[in-house]
């Protein structure tokens, strides 16, 4: 098991729109991305995190190069971000 964590700086007024992007692409992610097992939206006062579960870390890295991520997700989120996202991949020990 591996996790892809993407931390997003999203202003309060843009959070509903960002959550809409998450909802729109959650099902396509789970259905079409190899190794995708889960996707959760975590909200804090200071940022928003999207936690993606994968079978392997390699599949998590491959998702970052997919059209779904690069065109759809990034395209939808880019105008809502206050800073560049932080991206981390973790292997479960």
C-alpha cells in the first residue's frame, strides 16, 4: 500500500469550488487509474489535503503523469490555488 498526499493552499472563498473538483474526479480516479484504492479530502483551517491510496508507490507516481491528473484535476484546481501544491508519496511500512 502507498499514499499520494497533495497539500493545497486554497483560500476560504475558493474551498467550495475546490471540493467540487475533488467530487467531480473522485469516481473517474477510482475507476480508471491503475492501482487506485481510495481518495479522501482532508480539510484544515490552513490548507486542504487530498489523500490518494494506491497498491504501489509506482502507481502513485504514474498517476501524476496521467491525463486525468495533469489536464482535468490540475486544470480545474489551478485557478483556485494560492500557492504551488506540495506533493508527497509514502510507502506503508
